[in-house]
C-alpha cells in the first residue's frame, strides 16, 4: 500500500515538473520573439510585398432582407501569412513548434469587408480569437463574426428566385503592396447550419477585376425554398380564381348569385391584405407573383361587373330585342342547334341574351383564369 501511494506521488511530481518546464520554455520563447526589437506596427514585408492567403468558412445563413438588400450569415476567414522575424528552432525550447498569442502583440493584415452594410473596419478588428505562430514563421488566424453584406435583391421570380451575393474582401493598405490570394481550399461549409428558407447552391471564389490582386471575393448563389409561399399565397389565390367563374352557372332565380360573386371578390381583398405581408415589398423589380395576383383580382372585378349586367338584362325579360343584336343571337342559335328558321318569326328578349351571355362569360372567364395560372408557372420556370 505504501509503495502504491509513493508511486502515485512520484508520477504527479514528474508531471508537475514537466508542466513547469513547458511554461518556462513558453515564457522564454515569448520573451525572445517579442522583445524590444519587434514592432507590431511594422509590416513584415518580403521584397516590398506581402502575400495574404484567405479561405472562407461558412457557419450558416441567418437572414436575407430583400427590401434592404442585406445578406446576413455567420462565418469567418482563415487568414495566413509569413513573418520572417518570428522564427525559432524548436530544439532550443524543448520541442515547442507553435504557440498562441494575442493579436495585440503581433502585426496582422487589415482585411476589410468592402460590402459591409454597417461599417467599414478591418475584419476581426474586435475579435478575441488568438493567432497561431509556427516555428517557421507561418502565421494562422481565424477571425469569425456575423457578416451583414450588401446584396441587391432580384425577386422577379419570387418565390422561385435565386440570389447572387458577393462578399468582397480587400487588403486596406495605402501602399497597395499587400496582395490577397485564395487558399488551396478557398471555401468550406463543414460546420454550416442549414437555413430553413434558403439553400446555398454554390460559392465561387475569384479575384475581381476592379481591385486586382489586392482583393478577393466569394460569390454566394442561394435559392429560396418555395413550398411555404406556394401553400400560403399561391394555392388559395389559384383556388379562388377558379371558383370565381362558377358564378355564371348559378340560376338568377336562386337569389344567391350576387352574394356568391361579392363574397369571392371580398375574399380576394381580405386575402391580398394578408398575403402582402408575406411578399417582399419592393418595386424594382416587381415580383411576377404580385402581377399574377393583381391580374386575377382585376379579372374577378370584371366578372362581378358582368354578373351585375347579366342580372340587369335577365330581369328585363318583357322587352323584345330587335335589330343587329337579334340577328347575331339567331345566327348563334342556328349554328349551335343546326336549325333553319326565319329571323322575323323568332322572338328574342333580354332574358335570352342574359342566359347566352352567362354561358359565354363562364367559358371566357374560366379560360382567362386558367391561362393566368399557366402563364405564371411558365414564366417562373424559364
């Protein structure tokens, strides 16, 4: 028992001594690197230029504001460069090959997000993430933040729209001798949290022409999930539009004809008020869904007007029709029933005209509503 206790104490003693030696070596290495000769304000250039390597990691989309044109996402940069003044031999420090330091004691590049919708400042300026230094002078830093980037929205095909947003980074250096280049793997989404409304289709890493080698951009192509808006907005509007022409099939004597038409029209008004909150409020460009709803609403108003006119004609059944309209009605009846009879012996009143107009209006209005729905889908798919 005594031997076991003595062995345990000896092990803890060895570990304690090892930890103290590591701390001493780290302190000695830190003092040797960041002595009075090292100045974090001086850029460690080589041949007058500085090459910064970038890689973007995406943690997930947060929100896309179509009205203000702002893409919000969580992500950061993997920034790396070489500093020849921060080299050491690991054998001189008990095999220490790398160490973490605060960014306040080391020079770091001022990589600025040029598409920032809030303020222009070096990306990660307020970051508390430490910087990794390797024995060969390789510096590795991974600042991360909530990125709010400006992005002009195009909702013409809402809710089947795809947005293309550019996140542009520039080396803010007055000498223009700090260059940015992409890492071998310029983009990663291994830790991305998928958004419920948006899917990231692709990300392009490229060097824009406007700033040259001093900048680098990541172009996000995102696509909206349309199922929610189809169920909440399009489907009820389509059903109401197909129900509206049925008003011409109701008999005038039932007394519910006008009530049915007005109810459908009011349903459109109430529904449009509710649906407007779900559709992005922007005018440039206007959404095809908005145009579709407006056209259907106008068609519904025309159907209501025709219904009132037909009812007015139906209840003027005592008046006999003469002249051009009588001839047109008789010709129409001949063609439909293949009958031959003189026009003079055929009596036509306004009630007959109203019944005929009901059939014509039903067919035309149903074709018009069905055409609106078909054209809407064709336009959105191409």
